[in-house]
C-alpha cells in the first residue's frame, strides 16, 4: 500500500507531515511518497535525524504551493506543479493508493473533483468526519463540502455515509438520521421535508436504515444514529459547535482540578480516566476526513494537524483504500438517484 502525502499543506508543514509519515512507514508497513519542495523535505528529515531517505519513503519534488488565499477553482490551472496537484495526479494515475493533505479544503475538494473525479452518478462529494456521541461514534455527512444542497444530495449522503460506517467503523446495519429542528416529518425547510420523504422511501425499500429526524442535542446525547445527514452549511456549524464544546469542557475541567489541593489530589487518581476522556474527543485520533463520492481515497487532515494527527490521517487513508467503500458507492448509485426527469443539481 502506497500513500502520498502533500507535505506543504497545513499550519505545521513540512515537519509535522514528514514526521507523521515516517512513523506510518515504521508502524503500519506502508510506503510513503512525500510531495513538496525537496529542499524543505530533506531539511525536515534532517531535523528528525535522517540524512538519507529512509526505506519505504520517496520524494515527489514540486515547485509550487497552493495557499489558503488561492482561488480554489483556479488553483490547479494556475499552479500545475503544486504539491496538492501532483499528489492528486499520482492517485488518479495509480502511482499511489490514497492521498492525505492538510491544505485548503476548497482547493482539495475542487482538485479531487477535477483531477481524480467523482464516482459516476454522484452529484457532489461530501466531507464525512467521524464524531463522538453518547454510544460511541457516528459519521457526520456533509460538514462543509457543499453549503447549498438539494434533497437528492442528502439522499446520496445517506447512502455514502452508510457504506462508510459499515466499512470503516464496522457497523453492519448503520442507522441513519436526518439532522433537523424537530423529530416530526413536517419539521424543517423544504430541503429537510423533501429529503425526509426520499430517505423514508429508501428505508421502505430496504436500502438504508432510516430512523427519522434528530435534533442536534439528541444526536449527541442519545447516540441512536450511526450516520447523521445534513447539508454542508449546517453540518459545519454542528461540527464546530461540538469541537468548541469539547474544548470548553476540557478547559473547565482542567481549571476545576487545579482549583485546590483536594482537587489536584483527585486528578492524580483520575489521571488515566481523564486522559481517555480527552482522547475520545480529540480529532487528531481520527486523523482526517474522507471525501466520499470521489473515485479514489482523498483524506483531508485538519489544518492544525501535528505529527500524530498526520500519522492517524495516513492510517485512515490506508484503511479507506482497503475498505472498498468507493466500490460500494459505485455499485449502488442507481438507488441514490431520482427518477428520470426529476433529477436535481
């Protein structure tokens, strides 16, 4: 298995992606291609104690970097020798089995769509992070790839999220819910009401297991859903609220345990439990977010990823490549589309 890493993307480039890649080669029995400035990559390797390329590592030298301020729609035409462009081309051409990048989300989405291509029949690719809930984990789809969605997009997200939950999380019959402001089928805007009808029909046909609507509070506190479907605008707000709540809670907990001698002593006895709790809400443990609906695995790592988060993103890329989720999606596209004459987007 060979993974290509865009080492020029993210806040901690190139040192963090290079360090994460080296650990992945050692621990996961993977071959890694480091795409980016050869001088900077070798400089990072030198800081990590490697004067020569380690076994299992190769460099794809590039001369350009897609910056956060670059126009996503033009970035690949304007910067054909960027580390992100060349990485996507390597996946497209079969030189690598999957790709990881912490660069611009918009540019990566555009590039994956233009270079690697969407699965035929899929209207929009979707970002599908795994987030914690009361009973474990669930797939949130979409969390920002497409802000303005149609009911057909949400139908396709439900299918793609189900296949991902089954293949990646090992859930044999994933339960799907639609994020909404109430449980009743009549709740929400036209988008939610029409999507509800499509999801209910897919449930009746035995294609997915649809629970119905879930409010954000219940999605987290009850943990009934394995897949939470929403448009990218709402999903991004939901995800940021979850991340912000976790950070706020951790900060409050830290202040509590540092407030007196008694609480400091309690913290010593609770150290392992607190570490496990923090780990459960740490996005770096998952590593990245796959772009579902693309023909080959493209993983978006968080812009602030450290070496450990990159390591986990690379691990995730390999697992997604082995999982067959793209093949599941391609084989079932006919069930995710509206009847002829009613197609949207």
